[in-house]
């Protein structure tokens, strides 16, 4: 009798309907798809310094930093932040399949906090990212960040574009313009990893956080991908950025401000450079030993110049060597205009 009861209970359990796993909502599935598609493109970067032991005369490899990066093309180029590989004697790249490759530094731009590495790996192991555009981003747009925070392999965080047009300082003190601000968590180790839109396109490179404690506090920054697409090919081809310039040295903004002037004040003009050929004048001493201020650049191509950063930003982002630009300048109480052909400097 007891066996019959047990048998009946067993049959009852056997034929109970099995509940189906909870269905993912479309937004969750979209995030999962983006992560699974992009994660193989994200790499872990290890930065090491070489140290010589005076007693044993052996050379030791000392870990001194780590970060993230991503595969740029099928030739083995890896894009990351300059500060991730800063002062590195040796750099190693860990692919998503956990294979480790020594990396060569191809080129870097400290002013933009960008660097390009190269590894010699089979092409089938490389999964280049899909680079999108940062031109039409909107505040509130969904973004995803993939990286290796604190050395944790392939971590995903999500958030939104929380602000646009931010400026941050690079390691050299120069401003990085039009940076993307996001509330997607970015922690140490995320630097150099991709910031993605909901289609899985890279729209920026995670580069910094605003945090008094050094950990994530709700505000992170990413270098816009449009700048990356402009700079990286130059780093791959030349190892550096080829800038278009005027051939001038400018008076520091702090000094100019104390003089009560607004614009970009020319301190020195390079001989036979673009500005010299156009007749722009440097700051110099007059016949009485006093200082005669040089020409003050107040407009380029119709765009107002209030300080040196304005001049540098406009030249860098909007012009190339060979372009002819119209400069409006102040010389004493008079204004003048001149056309200058930019040269690679």
C-alpha cells in the first residue's frame, strides 16, 4: 500500500508542468547581444617596468599598471589610452581567448591620451570593433562600457550619455575637447576600453573618472570616436600626429590676462614659417627697452578667439596642412586681416 502511494506520488511529480525559464525583455536581450558581439574585441593590457638588481645583476619585470583596449583592425593594431602604457618598458596584451602577446608601441599622442599598440597574432584571433560616430550623440542616449576594472575580466556596465562637450586635461596639461560624459561605471582598469551605443558601435574610449576617492562616483569621461578615427590612422602611419600650424609661440594665457588682453598674443614667430610669410609680428623690445606687444589673433575663419585654447582647438579639429585661413588680428589700436597657408609643423 505504501509502495502504491509512493508510486502515485512519483507519477504526480513526473507529470507536473515544468515552468519555462523567464523570458528576457527585448532591452535585456539587446544588451546581451551587444556584449557577446563586442567582448571578443576587448583586450586586457599589462604594463611592466624593467628593474636591474645591483646585487644579482638580474633584470626583473615589475608590474606597474593595467588597463583595457580594443582591436582596431585585423593587422593586430590595438587602441588604448596613453596613460595605460605610460613609462612602460614592456607591454603585454591578453586577448579574449586568454592568449598573451607581447606588444610593440606603434605611436602615441599624450595630448589626446591615445596610444596604438601592435601584436603579432593570427588574424582569426582578432575581432576588430565596429567604429561608429560621436557626431550626433544625444544626452540620455543609452551607452555600454566594456573593460577590465580592477583586473576583472570583461566586465559590462550600462548607463546613458549624461553630458556632451566636456573638456578634460590630458597628462601633458593640454585640454581634450568635446569629451563624452557618462554615468556608466568606469573604474581603474576600464581605461582604454570601448564605450558603445545600443547598436554595438564604438562611440568613445573610456579614459577618466571624476572622483575625489579614486573610485567610481557617477561621472566618467570618454574620448569621442570621431577624434579617435582622425588620430589613430596617423599614429599607425607616422607614429605621431602631424599637426597643421602657424609657426608661432604664444604668450601664456595667464600672462596675457594680467595684461588685460583677450585673444592669442604672439610671442615669437618662426622664421620663414606661415605666420612670418604672412607678415604677422611677434612681441619684441622697442628702441627704449620696453616691451612692444606682438599681434593679437582675435579670429580665425570668422570664429572668435578668446584664448590660446580656442586657437589650438580650432586649428586641430578643423584644419589641415595646406589649408588657407583668414586671420583677423589686433595690432595696437588697429585691426588687420591676413591670409595664411598652414604648414605641417
